[in-house]
């Protein structure tokens, strides 16, 4: 029997609201007790007054494997996740081949057997992400898929989306769809605003997000399906979610850490490493999203980890690929907003731990007796400068390169084993 204890820690469990000093004891990869009266046993980790919290759960991670391993492999993504305090990642189905049947779900599980963190697959909603032909959601659920998504390709046809929500309801499966009306977003590379007009960039209006969100909420109400509005970026879409929740619909939403930290001005002089999908919007949208975390309207913060080789980014802005790596930056960027008094610590941690765990049906994401010992030790005040070359991700495309951040993961523990140490 292996025993590990964390002493002198400020233990924070967002699931229960617990916030107190004490000791946490782990036996055979499981939390057995914690609190001010717990007695340390076995190997000792002295947290020295730092925060001990559940390991983060990132619901939106893209890799290149299978098919585009030059971008990222499951192994490199897992190492980057451990360095960022992320103990569970969900791989998006936009691989080659697409994760659209149970054999590909099983492939991801087998490739991740020796990974330092937990790796799960999101099954595709439609075959080859074509937006038309429904996949076998039930069989993929049995194979281990924890959610279903069409990645960056929204389900444009309302009848197809209705069928997906209705079909998935019998399995209690979580259906994620991007809030993006395709005809209004076609060819867009930025947010539609005065700034994009001055820069000569084709923009997508925030209304494109609101229209698709309104449609999907109506279909979720009609079918009783579980809907996740994936990566909202505007105040308009946020209000759609807020109204849906006021009617007790089974609707949740996520936001990327990029949209909580940056706005359209960060494009600057056509900085392609800041070209994202959805595009960065106005400062008023960013502030609204931050408030959405604090008041609980937004359920989940994701890294939107999307590795791209330099050759895909060092192009004219309109031609460059969208996306940024984020696994190693997710926690620090969020803690930086906490340090700036934009975000409150407890709901911020909840949006990266217990909330995604509840949506995905995972036992992790909380500190309680009997829960998996997936934990992180955080120095919330540690200053550091993000240097892209030092990131463990295979690709280095980050809009945070050179930025000063506050807060960092000191240790990551997954299944009771220390998998990263700063």
C-alpha cells in the first residue's frame, strides 16, 4: 500500500465550497482523509501554505494524433497538461481519421494507457464531421466517449441537430455544438467591428453566435437533450444561456481562457498567433464573460488547446490557421484574472474542476474521501513570463508569448502519483 500526505496546505474544494488549512492523506491513489485534524502518513509533501486543489479537467483539447502527429501527439499533449495542472483531458474528434466510431474511441484509450494524466475521447456527432450523417452515439458511449462534438464544425441543419439531441437523450449523452451560424460567419477571420473594418479583415458578427445559441436552446427544450453551447465569446450568447438557465433547461456553456484574457485589440499589427476561432471580440464582451464565470452562468473554462506548426501561423493574417496552445497556460491565465480582481477564485476553480466533472460524469474534480487523488499544488502569487520556446507542447503557437502571468502549478498529482514538479 502506497501512502502520500500533503501537509501545510490551504485545501480548496470548489464542489463543496471547502476552504481551510490542513493535511490531505492519499492511499493507493485515493483520497482517504483531509482537514486540520488529519495526521500525515507515508511520504510527505510540504505545501508550505500553497493551495491544494483538484486537478483541472480540460474539456476541449485538440491533438494531431492520429494523422497529424507533427502538430501534437497524445503523449506530448499529456505532458503539457501535467505541467499546466490539468489531470484530465478530452480529445476533440477532429483527427485523421475522425473519431466517429467505437474503434477510434478505443484507439485513443489504448494510446493513452501510459500517459501521465487521464485522457478521454469526445466522439464525433456526424460521420467525417459532415454535419449530416449521425454517428452511433450509444456504441461510442459504451466504448468510453465522455461527450460528443463536431469540433469546430457547427451542425448547421436544424433537423440534424434535433435528431442528435433526441437520440442522445436516451443515453444521457452530452452534446456540444459551436454557437456559430455558418452563413453569417463564412470567410470571417475576425470579429465584425470598427477595428476589423479598419484592418480590412472580414468579420463575423456577435449575432451569428446568438442566433445559433437560440436555435440550439429551443431544440434542447423540444427534445430534452443535454446541450453544451461550446466556447461562447460574446455577451449576446451569454444572455441566451442565462435565459435558458432561468427556465431550468439542461443547457450549459463553456468559454476559452483566451476569451477571458484577451480582446480584439490584441490582434495588433496582424498578429497571427492571436487569430482564434471564435474570434476575439470587444472588451465589453470579455468583461461580460468574466462576470458570467463569477455568477455561475458559464459552467466551464477550457484551454481550447489547438496546436499549429509555425508554418501554418507565419502567413498573412487571412491565410493563417486559427488556434493556440493552452494546456500549460490555462490555470496561470485564469489565476492572473483572479489576481487582477476580475475573477473570484472559487467559481473560477469550479469551472475547471467539479463543473466539467459533473457534465462528463467523472469521479475526479473534487476533494472528498474516496475520490481519485487527482490534485494540484498551486502557488497563486508566483510571477512568471510565458516563453513559447519553453512550452512542452510540440507546437508553440500561443498569444501569451512574452506576457507576464501570476500563479503557477508547483506539483501535479494524478492517481496519487506526482507526474509534474516545477
